[in-house]
C-alpha cells in the first residue's frame, strides 16, 4: 500500500509539467504582441505625418498598452512557471530580473490586478481623448468599468493584507 501511495504522489507531483505548455503559450503570445506592436509603431509614424495630434497621442497610448500587456504576460509566464512547474535555472545571471523567484501566487494576483487597472486607465484615457466619437453613455460605461477594476484591485490588496496579518499562507 505504501508503494502505491508513493507512486500516486510521484505521479501527482510530476503532473505539474502539464502546466508548462500554458506558460510557453504565453511566450508565444508575447511574440504576437511584438508583431502587433510593430504594426502600431508603423501607424504612429504614419500618424505623425498625416494625422491629427490626438491620433499621435492615441497611437502612443496604444503602444504603452501593448508594452504593459506584454510585460504582464512575461511576469505571469515566469512566475507561474517558477511557482507551479520548476525553478528557472539561470543562476545569478546579471540579467535575471530582481523579482524573479520572489513573486508568489498572492504577489502575482496583485501584480495582475495592478496591470489590469493600468491597462484600463490607458484605455479610458484613449476614450477621453477620442471623446468626440463616443457618446456620453459609452464614456460613462468605460469609466464605470475602470472604477470596478480599481475597486477590485484595492479589495484584492486589502484581502491580501488581512490574510498576511493573520499569518495566512500565500
């Protein structure tokens, strides 16, 4: 019976590798974001010569949005892989991000929510810059959705702080 239990536990432990393709898929998504970023950069350069000032600003905000999303994907891929699959064995490489290996599941949730709020803020700013093309109701919906993200982020942080103070595990 002990041997069966040991084999079962070993199988469950090795099953963590099922998650590896998900994290690899996020890295592929970053490459897709890079291609999209290149297209947006081209649109920015075109807007510089042919568009209005607000077109340039919206293009820049779109680039910022893409960079935030790509960074978020990288953080999720690295942290998720290290938390759930295996440590990334690059040792003390000089280019190793300082946060790598230190972002737990709870920290990842907070970073994810912070990035979502930042992305939402950029989208809201783009909407306000382009307000002439949107109705007041559309702007109100966008502001309301952003507010929901902000409140959710604050609630995540408060919940995490309460759990941390009570000595809960992450």
